[in-house]
C-alpha cells in the first residue's frame, strides 16, 4: 500500500490510540471509498456520490474492552436527477455513527479491527449508503415541474386513477400522457 496522507486517510494506526482516545477528523474523496470495494458503487438507484467529491469524517475513537469504539459524524454530498424532469440535483447528508471495531466482530453489528490498524472505510461507506435518499427526489420547484409542458406536468396528479396497481414508476407518467396525446391527435 502506498503511503497515505494522514489528513486524508481512513486507516487509523492503533498505536495512535495508546492514550485511549483519539480524534480522527479527515477529508477523503468519495473515490477513496469506492476503491475499497470495487463491485459496489456509492449509489442508491440514481443517487450517487460523485467520485471526486469530498467526504468529511469526524470521529472520536476510543479503546474499549474488546475493541475500539467510533463515535461521530460523516458528511458528504450526493448528486441525482429530479424524478420528474431529470434535472441534476445536489444534496447533502450528515450521518451520525456509533460503531465498534473488534478483532472478532459480530457479523453485521461490528467492524473488523486489524492487528495494527482500523480501516474506517467500510463503516463510512455503510453510513453514507444508509443516509442517501431512497425515495424519488424532485427539484424544488412546486408543481408543475418547470421543464415539462403543462399538460404533461398534470400527469403527476397523484390521484393515481390511471395507475390501478399503484406500482408503476411515476417517472413514466409523462410518457403515458404523451402517448395518450399522440393517440388522441388526428
Ligand atoms: Zn424537476
């Protein structure tokens, strides 16, 4: 592993915890987190962390019996399209964390503590993924969405009468309205 700038590293050498407590405040790139696990991007559906964006990690680490506790917060920015008009939107998350690193971690509850270091990346990734918006995001303009012609914007009427199962992706509704409009035109 190449030497990492400690100001930008999520690898915490345990020798720094000799006094029992340690503040770990670093800014890393989202791409640093993606590297940790190449088959899984930092994204939920269409919402993702741009690879070149900053992720701020502010933690208090403490030696506890059986491991190291990590308490603090993680802030990051995401980007995703408006579900109605596809305009790119930016947003931010702030995730609170309270986790334990252990040499023999309980599956799903704790993170692995290596003999000489703690790798914060898996914890940071999970904290971010839990905070990314999972519901469709929309641009701040009230209905009708400014990028849609009025008759298509009205397709977002949430009465759902054209959607008996209520399961259709709402992003397709303008397309359905467009099809209806074409079918009705001579
Ligand atoms: Zn929009």
